[in-house]
C-alpha cells in the first residue's frame, strides 16, 4: 500500500445497528433555542431492538406528517426559523446554502423542498446532500435546465469540495482513499470489495482539539459520487466524522451537528454556461480549538453563472 493512498483489500463488516442509531430527545419544553435536538436524523427511523410501541407510534405519526405529541417542535425545526439562504436565483437555476439537519423531502416539519418553495418556488435538485450535511446545493427551475445540470453530473465534470472535521489526528497531510462502496440491508453503506468504485481525495487543513480530544479539519474532494461516500471512507480509515452517529458510536457521536459542509461547487453546465458557488466555513479553529457553528454567515457565500454576453 502506498503511503499516499488507502486502498481496500478485504470486506469490512458494518458496525452494528444498535451502536449507530441516534435516539431522539423529545424534551422540547422551555426555551427551544437552548436545547440542541441532535436527534432528528435520517437514521432515527430505525425501530428499537425490542420493537417498543413508542417507536411504532412515532413512525406512524411521521407517515401522517404530524410531530409526536411531546410539545411543539424546536424553533430550528420550523420553516420560519430559517432566513432565506439563497445564493443565486435566475430564470434557469437556483443555488442555496442548505442548513444541517434538514432532509430533502419526507414528513418532517421542515425539508429542503419546503424551504425552497418558501424562498424561491418549486425547484428540481441537480444533486443531494445528506440530512446532516450543510452547504452549497444546486437546483433547476424547469426540465430543460434540470437535464443539462444532470448531464454534467453524470459526465463527472462537476467538481465538489467539502470541509469536514474527523475524529482523531490524521497523520498524512495529503492522500487518496480508493475503497469500493456497497449497500447493506439497511440504508447504511459499507466498504466492500464487491462494491462500486469510489475515490476521495483528502487534504489536511488543520489539527486541533474539540471537547479536549484531538480532531482534524479536512478538505475532501470526491472523485465519484456514491451514497454516503465521504462518511464511509473516513470511517474506513479510522477517522469518522465528528457528529456522524450513523457511522460512529464514539464520544463525538452526540456533537451538535455532523461536521460535513459542501463548501465549493464548480460545474460546466454546457458549452456556454459555467456555475461556481462557494460557502463559508462553519468549522473555525481558534487558538487550536475547534469552534463549530451551526450556520455560516450568508454574506460569506456567493454563486455566479457565467454566460456569454448576448450580441445585439
């Protein structure tokens, strides 16, 4: 194995479901802003191992698009709690800065689709970000624009970069992870020799501490676009994402958010149109200590579409 490349050699079993599931805390009384509800994640739909009636009732409540009867949802789970985070909105495309802990669709009180409808109208997304991932997200206003954006992603000409915080000290400054990814019987993914090819470039930005433990801030450059690719690759290397309770049961699993943020997107949509969008950094380091933020300052984000100037 090259010192600058990590390549899968054998299958690795996924960690047990009972170790991964982040259990919701529905104590929503009092000042909701002071109670970080880290629970609402795309992995909390799993039933308890004993099949308790509470989880069945919760599942049925979500099917009916109702919140469980445990008081009002926290303020950050209401659409009105999010000021518009629109970086670009023209006749063809929309770019937003997606907040963390928001699903694209489904029965939750707030979704990416619902936010977009409130901010700019109906949008068809060219790609997706995981529930806990924040950052730059591209959508289209009509079918023609959507097909062009989708074709660019399929051709592999889109360049996406993420800033992330991983558990522990990553020793190598720059390396590449080549490890195929395959599905499991659940929604989780795993590294498997029989999976689809997946490659991620990794650059160390800084080494710091968080809650008194070592962490490493990374720039991740995926060469492929597999489901949960960045999260699975980092876990495979022994450095799971801080706050990723789906793939890590360690001391950082209960962090206020999953520390993965789409910070840069560059996309040649067609021969005449190029999109570039950037977001701020929600994971600043101050005096060697990580000081994560839930949302970046929208003024630090920008997006532009470069088109030829029409001739008169």
